[in-house]
C-alpha cells in the first residue's frame, strides 16, 4: 500500500533566529544598503567606469534575477497547462476565471482613483524643480496596436530577440514574452482537455516536470538573501537619492499612493472578507520583499505562486492559473497609480489642462491596458500608452526617468502583493480557500517540506 511521508510527522524544535529566512533577508537588506553606500562614496575608477564593488553588486544581483527568470517560461507553461487540466475537477472553474478578472479590474480601479486624487491634491508637476531640458522622447513607446499585436504568439515559446547598436558595436539580447507564453499555455491546456484520454501521457509528464521545476525553484529561492545584497546594494550605488531633490513631490505622491493601496485598501478588502490582514502580510512578505529588491513581477512569479498556495491556502489548481495571469495583467503599482500620477505630472508641467474625459481615459487605460507592461522591470510602456491615449507629449517621460528605479521598487512590491491578494479573495468568496492554512500559515522554510504521496 502506498505510503505518504510527511515532514510534519514529528514536532520540530524552533530554529535559531539566524536560520529564519525572513531574518536573513532583512539582514541582507541592511548589508546591501551599507555596501551600496560604500560603493557610491568610492565613486568611479580611474577610467571613469563603475568601481569593483559596484560591479560585484551588479553581477550578484543580476545573476540572481536571471536565475529566477530562467525558470519563468517553463514554470508558466507547465503550471498553466496543469491548472487547466485540474480546473475541470472544480465545479465553479468558469466562475473562478470571471471572478479573478473582475477583482483585477476592481482593485485596479481603486488604485487609479487614488492616483488621480493624489495627482490633483499634491500637484507634483507644479512643484517640481526638474529642468525642462530633461524632457526627451523615450527609446520605447507603447500603443494599443502594439499591445494587440503582442498578444499573437510569434513562436511557440514566446522568444524575442532585440539588437542594440552602441558605439559601433551590436549586442543582441533574448527575452521571453510571458503574455504570449500564457496564451500558448492556455490554448494547449484547453486542447489537451478536448483531446481526452490521448492527452493523459502528456498531462502526466507535465505534472512530473512541474514538480521538478518546483524543486529547482526552491534551490533558487534559498539564494534570495545573497541576491538581495546585490540588488539593493547596486540600486543605492548607481542611483542613490540625489535625484529625489528635484522630483520630491512627485516621488512622494507615488509612494503615498502605493502605501495607501498596500496598507489601507488591501487590508480593508481582506477584513471585509473575514481574513486577517496581519496574517496575509506575514505569509506574503517573502514575495513582497523579493519584488521590492528585484523590481520584476515576472522574476518574483515563482515565489508569489508558492506562497499563494502554501502560505495563503489557495488551491493549487486555481493558484497555478491565477498567479501567472496576475503577473502579466495585475499591476496596481505600475499600471494604475504610477501612470495616473505621472500623466497628471506631465500635463501640469507642460501647462496642459485635463478634463473629466481625460481622467476617465486614465482609468480606462489602467483597467484594460495593464497587460501591456507584461511584468517586466519598469513601466515605461504603460506610461507612454497612457500619455499617447491622452494626447500628452511623450517627451514628458524623460523628466521622470532619473528616479524611475527608485519608484519601481515600491511599484513592483504593490504589484506582487495584489497578485497574491486577488486569488486569496476569490478563493474565499468561492468557498475553496483552506482557512486553516491561511490562519496558521507557514514560514518559507516549510514550503519545501510538503509531503508528496507516492503514486
């Protein structure tokens, strides 16, 4: 008879504080800040290049994010295919999908209203010290046509190549369009269901492959403290806080809006559904921390999905579908608060009056067009999409680029918090949330200790 080995069969003694994952990440953040400050005070080397410490921090941080992002394409594909196959076991699968999209829209609408209100109250464009000469057209822009064309997969794995010519030399980089991978995965998952028994070997292989990816993912997650040192240290060393003096009111408006959504709106929504907000933050904090330092919803996706299922009690069949979908379309920070305040800033800076129809357009773009950001680092595409829809000068983007990395840390943290929040709320509303798991939670050290029944 098959047996199940459980990691919690016998009580374990509490681990020392220094072995706690959350404590390790906090210590890493402090170390990163200190090393970043030291690297910034060292200044460039004799040749005018970044000093050795800055280069080391950059290499460590970028290598960690690269490891996470390397897992994303195969994780999204296997998780979505498996979740669609498993959704047939849920009686209310169609309702879950529509409820997820509805709550994506509701929370995005709340966030964009907060952004518009703060833009009108604080008036960052009238209280800015940035020089008009800083205005310049962005290197990449977004349009509704590009967004719609981007939904059509160019190849099976959503692979894209871009070449940049600098000082006579060309460099080519490869990237995955996660939104296209999502669409391909949904189509294949649905097709596998329609094929019937003939697809069973494929679905069995997919489930097995997904378990292997989860194991590799855990190994990468354990490197988070090291990655945090590099990511946060490099951000301080390269960008510092000097540019905040010129755009202080603008940065304040962004972070006030992010704080209101994260610490007021989200807790209120949780409380209204009978869920303890403190428990939510305790469970989701590993993903929120990683999002803050990595500035990538896609890079954080593996951790977000893991904590949503294991810490928050969302069923695996639903979490594996909702979280990757949220990582590409659920951007309360980058696609709601940020473009709303930024568009108002640009209009105020250039002396352009906005009417009620413009504010309605801002809300429309935030709710409908957030998938254009596709979970990538930065939100320039979403901002240019908003400005072009409103008819505002795209040169205004150049005014804001100096402090974008500093803002992007907070934006991405709110994005990821929302990507875990909505599946939790929907699962609660549909009666499929494991309340005991939500109430008790798990530390991230326990995420790899789940029993796997033998077949």
